[in-house]
C-alpha cells in the first residue's frame, strides 16, 4: 500500500520539528537563483499544500508543495525523505513558479 501525500507531509513536518533537515546542493543553487532563503522554505512547510505526491519515487517518497515566502508570495518546493528512512526531511529544490505554466492558484499545471 502506498503512503498518501498527507502522510508524507506529516512525516516531513515531524522531521523538521526534530531539527532533522537537509538541503540538496541543487536546492541551494535554486534558492539562490530565485532569491529565496532556506529558513523561509523550512518555516513555510507548516502551512504547505500538497500539489503532487510521488510516494514511489526511487530515492524515497517526495512531494511538490505550494508554500509561501516571507512576503506571502507563492513558491514551490520539492521535499523528500530518503528511501528506507523516517528522516531527515530533504529539500530537493525550491523556486518561484512560472504563472505561464501553472493555474492561478499554482496547484495545477497548465496544458
């Protein structure tokens, strides 16, 4: 049985509450490119909305989340948990979504 997006999000939030958090090197590059801060992405996880769930991703369950930066602007973040582990929460990437590629709520890709 596959784990749900809500369950993955709760697991990620539990890891963060324990301070068990990592950022991929790609994630740091993307943060810098969009002038985002790791701390604001981490703090936004508590209010995140699941956009897409990848429970069977080969590296471990992961999610594309809609979050907000410190100014309330939308950001997308991909978070995962290494396969076979309960923690840490790994921020794979975060970026400002392109309004041309997403609906007005940034929760569905435009065709």
